[in-house]
């Protein structure tokens, strides 16, 4: 990863060491953002940093110094030129704390790192999983570093030849993927679960709602089998069609997915920080 920002300066990756009693390590007390980086610039940086602050507040962490985070992102991007698409990750944790759930009074830890991102295929396979998201949990809607559930579900998907796992909430309604939001086409209508379903307020999700338009509607997870089209959104996928759900295949991208993808690509190219 080359040069990494740790707290207040750039360091070589071998020197980027976080304490073993950092609360982000011991109990997952932290938040993060992942951005697509091309040509030395992060896409939708302002929206991502706004969400970083919202997530930090949701955990009870002090607001991150966004001027410092912007500087850190710029310096990491400049220090690590990449020929293709990069994954820029900002991590902000509770810092040094006792070895338990209680948080200490230390300064939070800030890490910014850049790595190469895999090329996105035009379409992908997904699976549904037998686990649910608790839409009433205190961390629902926060982008926290407590991703163990997602690791298990993504491993389940990978073992079945898929790149993403989709799941329901406790009411049985479609929620999201481990690292993506999901849109479906039903009777010609573009639909996505509302935030009240427990899904993350994805940046790409918000841009699709603004640029393309869609209805936010609760639908059962089982609707995936009947949907005319399905696509995923995330910072690194942008808009990615789904050609297989579990064992059921379909032609992809469909016409509405292709239209949404083209609109998204054109608008994103015209404004790097929409």
C-alpha cells in the first residue's frame, strides 16, 4: 500500500502501526468510508465525509476533523499514484481504550490508505442468505468497522460462486447486500428498499435516486425471484447488473439497468464531487 496516513502524518506502510488496545481492534468501535479513486482524485468525497461524521456521531465518537481528513486523502492519493481505479479507505476509531466495551478518553485513531481495486464486471451473481439484518439495532444505518456478519455472509456467497450476498431484515423485507444497496425493477418500476428497512444510506444509492429516480418501497426478499431486473450499487461497483440470483439466471443488463448505468456514468464524469 506504500504510504499511509496515520493520525497526523504520512508514514511508510511498515511503520503504520495501531496499538493493540485500540478500540477499533478490540471491539470494532470505529467507522469508515470507502471511495473510488481515479486519476488521483476521490469520487464524491464530500458526501463520504458527511456520512463519516454521521456514523461517528451515531457511535458517540467525537466529530472527525474533516479538513484533516481531506488533507490526508489528498496526500495519500498523491503519494501512491495508481494507473487504474483505486480503493481509498478512511478509518476512524475510538482510539486507545480499556480491554472491554467501555471507551477510554484517548484521541481517536485516523487511518487513510489506498489500494488497487479489482475491475468491475458488467454483471455479477448474487445469493440470498438465511440471516437477517436487525433494522432496529443501535448501529443500523451506521458504517461501522464491526463487519463480522458481512464477512460470514460474503464467504457464504463466494463459496457459491457469487460476489455478493443479499439478505432480509427481521420483517422479511429486502434490505441490502454486505457492501451494496439493491434496486429491482417490478412491473416497469424501479424500486429500492427505504432506509427504514435497515439498509445503509449508500452514496451511490443516493445518486441513483437523484439522477435516475426510483421508489423507496418495502418489498419481501422473495420478490427477487420475480423481479424483471436487479442491480447493485456501491462506491466501487457504481451500477452493476445481476445476471444470477441463487440458481436462477437472467439476461443482464436489462433496459432500465443499462439506462441507469449510462446516466450514472455521464453524471459522475461531469462532476467528481456531486
